[in-house]
C-alpha cells in the first residue's frame, strides 16, 4: 500500500538544516481479523520464522477493517509489543474507532485515514493457512535480494503489469494532461512545456520532454522514464522528484532514462 | 466545399487581424471567392484594417440573431474582387455567439459559393476564441518569436486538436505556423528566438515568416492590408504564404540577415 510521507533530512553544507520532501513509500498493512493474545503471538512467531529477513524493523500499519469482535476493548499496547518482539515496527493505526485512536496516541502511533479500497492479503497476514500463493514467491524474492523493500515493490509491480499500454502519436501541448492508468505510456512526439504526462507504469517519450513527467504515480518504485531529450520542468517516480534546476546540472538536452535507486531519482544517459 | 480557416494565437497583439486581412485578400486576389469573419465581438478591428469601418450597417451578431440576412451584413471589399467582410458587433459581448448560430452562418456562406472562410479569432482561450476555432478545417497559428507567444500558441494547438468539431469526430485540424515580427538581425544577436527554435518547440508545419517591418503598421493605419504593398518584404512574405496555403511550392525568404555590401548600402540610401 503506497503511502505518502514527508521526511528526509539531508545534512549538507547549505545553511538550512533540513528540507521537507514528499515521498511515496509502499507500506505493509497488518490486517488483524481477531485477537487473542497467545494465538496471535504464536501465529506471528511462525510467520517470522518463515521469512526472517522481512521481520527486521519493518514498518507496518495496523488495520482493523475486518476485525471480528469488540474493538474498543482491544489492548493495543500489548499487541504492539508482540509485533515489536517479532521485528515488526507498527508506525500507524488505520481505524475510525475513537477509543482505539486514543490508545494509539498514548503509544505514539500515527493515525491514518480509513481506506476505501478493500485491503489486499499481505505477507504479514495473521492466518498462514489462507495465505495466497504469491506469498511464498514474495518471501523467496525477499530472501535472495536481502531487502524488504524489493519484495514489496515486486508485489506492487505485479498489481500494475497486466494493464494495457497507452500510445499517443501527437505532440502533447502546453496545458494538456495525459494519464495512463494502470500501465505504461508511450508518446511518439514531444511533450511541451506546461504539459503533464502521468502513468502508473513507465513513460517512454520519443521526442523532447519539456513539460512534467510522473511515472509510477500509484507508488510503483520500479517505474522508469525514458526520453530523447531531457528539457523537463519536473521528473518524478513514485513521488520522488527532481525539478528543472536540479535536472539542468547533468545530461540536459540529451537522451536519458530516469529510475529510482533507494528513493533517489537517478538520471542516466541512454547511450 | 468551403474550407474554413481560423487565424488564432492565444496571445493578443501578435498580428492575427493583420494576418487575417492579408491572407484573405491574397486568396481573393488569386481568384477564389473568400469571406473573412471578425469573431472579436466587442473589440472589432478587422473593419478598420480593411478600411470598411464606415460601411458597417449590420454585423455578425445581427445575422446570428436573425435581425438581418447575410447579404445585408456582408461588405464587399473595394480592393480585392471576390473578397467579402463580415464584421463583428461592437456593442455586444462574446456570449452572443452560439454554436448553432455560427454553424448556420458558415453553412449559408458555403451554400453561397464561398471557397474560403477565414475566421479572425479574438485573443485568449475563452468563448470567442473557441467559437472561432470550433468549425475550422485548418488553423493558421500566428506567433511572435518570443517564449510567451510560442507557449500560448502551443496551448492553442492543444485545444484545437482536442476541443474542435474535427477533434470530436476523431479527425485532425490541419495546422500551420506563421511567424510574424521576425527580425533576423536580432535572432543573429541571440535576442530573439530563431525559426528553427520555434519550429522545434511547436513541431508543426511552417507557413511563412513575416519580417518585422514599418510598412505593417503604416498599412494598418491606412486601412490597406499589407499584402497590397508588393514593394515591402512583409507584403511579399504574406504573398508567399498565400501561395503555400494554396498548395504552391514557394521557398522561404526573409529568414536570414541580408548581407549588405557597401554598394548596396549606398544604393539603399539614395533610393
């Protein structure tokens, strides 16, 4: 589940000690369907044994969308401690119950708005028996990349990759906006200054990019942007962006691709 | 079948009305029955440039409202045979134009045997400009060699290809660029955008380049479309543009700095 956060302090020689930046990060939801201390602890321990690398200070959002029982009497502090003991770091609560929200404030959990989308089954699901088949493959990928984020972005990727590609053959003029929901965007002309192109997947521009290009707008960190001449106002992947003045420094007006490396937007020449 | 050509730009003061007057006169002088319509309701200027200001009795809005018929409103040009002017109303506002009304008049003009209908658009992207471009088969986008004018032209091209009747039917409006107030010396000094820069940004066919010339202002003030001044570079450039518009192959002129030898300079001075 992609989640917008603003953080990042960048120690540098400049006068200001930090700057606030928008970032989109995939976060795992821990969807809890029922709670009974011993049972929950046991199931979580079993899950942690299956994918030890994933359970390593991994931030999760506690969600009770499908909770069965009286939620206002739930011992939230106890639940959080069990999670922490197994290497999960609950960072936020997603529930509209005021009693639960008060508890969350006491133990320094952020409160997230309740989502409209039905939460998907996750790696961290409480009942391993009902886990979808992708679970194992995600856990495997997880182990050989040694990087929890990779597993989550691979999962996010599979959500988008079957959608059709949108192809545009005419120039995208100033003031126009083109969005390819759920897939890639191919533009066989230039994107003018003041125009905006967006895609859930990759963006390919067979011409000059003079406007704004935003790939992976729903949080796909593996999305890329390709263009024949970089003259952009803004380039963004999964919420990590660079503006004109940063882009001018390198490879300006040359053929490049933009990709994400650990939340840093990298511009590399295509040839 | 009448061909409807809109002269538009987005930005004001770039030479739309001057161009409408010159192009319509040029087409008519080559033997085609032509009408030029002023869509700038409330700020009518075309009649001044065409020197028929005192001959206006009924106008475009009167015809739309059925207060007069086309024959009463059309003014026959005194210089070019085959040319008629349909003036704008000075007292109404642009909301007086309706899609149905404009369509009815365009159909009547076509039925009357007019081969070319030139629509002189007001500046901006509001209702008046929209009405002028909606029925167009072709657009002449007038731009000055400066960044803001080029940006606005880009915007207009985008609107044209997405909101016009042809766009709604999935067809394209034929588009071409007319660069006015061009000064090759200032381009050489780097003070003005060059033809190639503008062509590259707008990625559209170049209809012509009209050099900056005092004769344009003089012609406007005298009410003689500049195309009648066959001595002036601006008049010749418009004449070339009309040729290209009608499908002739005419080489572009007035785009580079004239090499003035000593002899030529002396000759110029005495001439």
